[in-house]
C-alpha cells in the first residue's frame, strides 16, 4: 500500500484544487493520501469526496506553522483532529492573519525595487486560501522577475533577503498540546532539514516529546541521510511514529507524489492515537 501523508492544494500554497490533488494521487498510484494545507482544513471535504469516488483512502490533516522560543521555524503536521475545536481554530486563525500581514509587508518592500503589486499576488491565491511566500513567488515568476519558486525561496524571498519579514506564530509545544486536545495526532514535518534554515535543538525536541509529539516525518527530501539516522534513533528511543511523505505542491515545487511514503503500521498507529470523531475515509 502506497501512503503519502503530506500534500498541499490551492487551499494554501499548492497549485491544484483539492479534487485535482485526489486525481493526481490516483494517477501517481497512491492508495492513501493526506491533505495537509497550511493552517486550514478548507479542502478536506472536496479532497475526501473525490478520493473515495476514485477508490482512495483519505486522511484529513493540516500543517501548522510554529516557531520555537529561540526563533527556529517548525512545521507541525496534525492528523485527524477536530477542526471545530475552538482553541486550536483560534490559534490557527491568528497564524493565518499573521501570514497575510507579513505577505503584504513583503510585497510592499519588494515593490520599492521591483514592479510588483499586491494585486499581482492575489491572482495566485485561491478563494479563502492561506496566503504565504509561495504566492509571492508565483507572482514574481509570472512577472519575469525570477525563474521559479525554488529560485525565489533561495534568493529574493529567503530569510537572508532584505525583503524577508518574520511573523508571529505559536510555539510547537503549544501546537502539540492544542492538537492533542483536539483529538489529533501531531507529527513534526521535515524536522531536520538544514536547507530550510536552523533546525530544532535537542532541548526543543525533548520539549516537543514531553508535550505529546506523536511522530517524526523522517523520509522527506529535505532531510539528508545523516539527519534521518538521528531521527530514526530518536523515534526508537521515544516510541515515536515514523512517517515519509512527498510534501507535494503541484507545479509549485519539484516534489513528486509518492516519492517518499509511510508504512501501513504507522498509519494504523496514527488512527489508533486519534481521539476525535474524525477518521480516515476509506472507499
């Protein structure tokens, strides 16, 4: 069984509708996939309905943007949580609002040196989608300012760029506690990916584990072999679930559906640890 538990649609920064994500998953030979858009569950119904029609299993998920107390960016995948749990919903809405404010400020800074406007960015944002740097990147590409998203993130939109703006997000420990309270299962996305910036410290990981971290996304193209070995040992030491995923964004990134996968045993553990009424949708 081929299982990919980290995929994005136009509900955040992917380039395909939730329904088209399901169709792409089918075409890629997946049996199970999760939709994990940034700070939103807006695509769950559409993706799940299409998945079941196509004979695929669907795992409802979300990717939550976090920052440690020492300023390290952490992305927390949440599976099978109750999307109506108000404390989590409020925290995520605050993050979405912060993303919007940040994006507008970055475009303002960029416009001083490049011919780009907020309207240029909005053309790449889906209805009610979580706005982020990828949408700015897409606008830059369309305007001929940069060649592709990857080039934008390594240069003009990188954390080293004078146009980069930080935004306030919740601490990963807080996110884990909220996900657990919402009956969900928190798994740290691409946890040791040096190309994405600083990685969490041992103390950061210990704090996350103490808070109820369920698993680690080990098989991800941004985790090099040496850090995968460290993560596997951490998972063994603390009985954490190990996952593998593509982090697919459609045409937005080179990541391919199913390029990394999760075992049936890990999916079973995720299902068993969830305490909400949200379940994997099987065909």
